[in-house]
């Protein structure tokens, strides 16, 4: 039997991979017995930040990572594909449908026992479990976090993360926004529930609602933002944010044009009313299948809630907006992975103990799920008397594992997958797109060979996804 602690993306994927190989698994999730500051339900794999899994094409490294996970029978990817909502070239999901689908699949799996209880310490090696996977995420409970710190022999690293607000669709002024995706990367999917037919906005096929700003509107918004009051910081003051998820006010303080070259960049967007590119744009992404909730893309914030309402209502189209959820900050805890883990996601000092997910030192939904996938495969191998195996470094999954376990421990910070982490080709073709296509082709070929060899060692995967 394998014990998995934490029912987020990584833990849920790990449990599925274990059960898929015919091994019993006990999945521990502390909610609803003990909740967190950001979770709203007791469902498994609840998405508390964005509803986007980012790019879904092989030209993006995260797109390659997704495709590799699909080939490895990923539950997260199957449910995400089934619950996707329009998001241009990205894969975004209806967050409620997604977590419901994940929960149902695991509850129906006869080899998975779901225990709703808090685990406050690392289980001992001796016991009923062959191996333990800890995937408790960035909001690991204090008692367990303390025990993990004792186990790794040093203080944990941590940073604080910020999440974006969500606005009620019916409160958006459609006369002031337009519907479009950058560079015409429109999704093949359409919403069954048109937002006031979506025609009133002037553009038909794009997957984002865009709030255009003139120079005057942008500078008025910018001034209000940099002078707005933040939440009471306490111990947040000296804690660094992850660079890939900075609050908008932090970015704004770096320079007046930082936002215009970041989340508010107007590149690839033309306002159909003026025929011109706006000075700046705030994009709203559909957050559920009903198309009645939209999230503000890249608008993580630590403003206090009254200031959020005041400042965000300066955005054209959001003057009368009603917020389903306001932004907030939360602790995001992770281990110093290069000193703790091997590329199999096992701990160096205890081979029957694995870490996975954001706690293990990766960043992003897909990366977290991928680490859980590998931890689950290798934990099942231990239970079957086999040796854990490392995926080829030429794959996105293998490259991510290599980075996590070989990066500079003195200055370690979690990262998203990127093509720069994958070894280059001996004779790369000219042009970035051609190089990436060649890297993706090599990765998928090498993964196929690894899967063929692994099936001889571990046996065929025995579970199909409902």
C-alpha cells in the first residue's frame, strides 16, 4: 500500500498513477476537517488561483509537458481536457467541473481509499505503507511543515503568492469591452451560453474580453494603484514573491510602463471601435463553462479588499463590477529541492519517502501534477519490488526533474517548465519555432521508448479513466 498525503493536483495524480498500476493507495486530505484561507470546497484538486493550465500547443514547453502527461495516462489532463473553457491557445477549465471530475474519478477507483483527516507528521518508514508521497502543497499545515523542516535538517524556504480577482459577467459593461484573442490564437471551443450574444462587443471569435485603455485612463489607473493601501503585511514584509506571479502593485512600482509590457500589454489586439491598438489592455478570461465568471488575467494583488474594488473599478468596463472573489495573498511553502530530492522525486535520505507538487519546489499547476505523476509511478514501482526510474532528460518531465534536483541550492527558486531546461539538439534547425518543434518531436519519441521499456519492467497500466 502507498500513502499519499495531500489531495491537490500532485497528490490526486500520484494516487491515480499508483492505483493504475494495481497497487492500493490511501489518499489523505485534511479538508473539510481543517480548511485553509484560500480553499472554498472539500473537493480534490481544487484550483485556488487561476483556472488556466497555460499554453496547450507544442510551441510552448508547458504544452509539451501536457502532451507527455497525456501519454502517461494522466488523470489531471483527461479531466482538464473534458472541462476546458475557451482560452485562446491556452488550456483553461471550469474550476468547479474540474475538481468535481477529479474527486469523482478517485472516489470511484476501488484501489483508492480516501481519508478525510489531517496528517501532522511524516509517517515512519516501518508501517503498513511501502512508500509515502507528501504532496500537501503551498499551504501545508503548520505541524506537518515543522516536521518536514526537522526531517530535511534546515529551515524551509518560502514565499508568498497572490491570486487574481474574479468578476461577475453580468456586471461587465459590454459596450466598453471587446472580445478577441492575441494574434488570433482563438480556441476551437465555443461557450454554449453567449454573454449577451457576445456580438454586442463588436468582435466574435476571441476567447478573452478586453478592457481597452487610453493613455489618460492608464495613467489614472496607475496612479491609483501605486497609492492604494495594501493588506496588513506582518511577516510578509521581507518575504519575496515568486517572479512569475508578482502582484500588480509590485510590478507597478518597478516603473510606469512595466504593466504595459506585462499583463496589460496591448500587443496583438485591435479595438474594433477605433481600429487602433489600445494604449493598454486588461484581459478577462472565462472562468467557468456557464461563462458567468471572468478572472482578471495577471492581476494577482495584495491590495486590501475595499481598495481593490475602488481601483479595479477604474478599468473601462468594470465601473459597476461585482466581484465573485477578490484577490488575496497566501503563504507558499516549498523545500530546497536540490538538497533534498533525487530525479525520481524520492528524498535522498529516505528512499521510501517522496515529495511532489509545489511543496517539492516546482511552480505551476501542470508542473505540480507532473511531479505527482512521476512520484506515483515510482512509488508503485517500489511496492512491486522494482527500482524507480528517471525519465529521459530530453523530455519536459525529465528536464523539470533534473532542474529541481540539480539547480543552485544556495539561490534556489521554483520554476515553470521552459524549453531552456531541455538539452539542445546536436544539429538544431533554424528558427525558434522549428527548433521547438524538433525538441518536442524528440521528447515524444524518447518518452515513447521509455514507456515501452517501462511496461516491460512495471507491467501494463491497468486502469482506464472514467
